[in-house]
C-alpha cells in the first residue's frame, strides 16, 4: 500500500502540473479542477495511510474523509463533485472559477491540521495560486 510520503510526492507532482497549466493558453480550467481534486485526494490518502487506512474506491475514501476529517469534508466533496462535472458534464469552467476553488476550497484542505505536516515537507509551491 502507498505510504504517507508517496501520497505527498504525488500530490506535489500534481501541484506542479497545476502551476504549469495555470500559465497555459488556452485555459484548461476543467483539467485544473480535476487536478485540484486528485491533489486533494492524495493529501487525504496520505493522512489516512497514517492510520493504515487505504481506500480502494472513491466511495470508501469519501466515507473515510467524512469520518476522519469532518472539518474539511465539505471542501473535499465540493472538489469531488466539480471534478466529476468537469470530466463528464458540459459546463465550461473559467480561470476565475479555478482560482476561487484554489484560494478558498483547496487551500483549506491543504492547510488542514492533519495534512499541513505533509505539505511542509519539501514543498516550494505552498502559497498563492500561480497567476498568468
């Protein structure tokens, strides 16, 4: 099963791609939202791995996040739902949608006390959403 550190490395890798896409033209806001969710997922999985919890499905993970991290469950669910909408729906997201999600929703998950120790290990990306 992946370790706490392996999930951290994957989350940081996803954030690097997110920073790259933030400067891309045209704007790929839908894929940035998908990346926000999967980055959040790896932070959650890393924290869950500390309790030897390794969800095998999105349903198991969602339930584990709701039980173990109720403080950030709403944010997790918002990112999960918007990621699904970005992948399967027809809604066109904007760069400002992504920036709002990053600054308000994702930042809250990222700084949550159980994941803050994950982020502080070797992350230079910590901070504001990269601007164009």
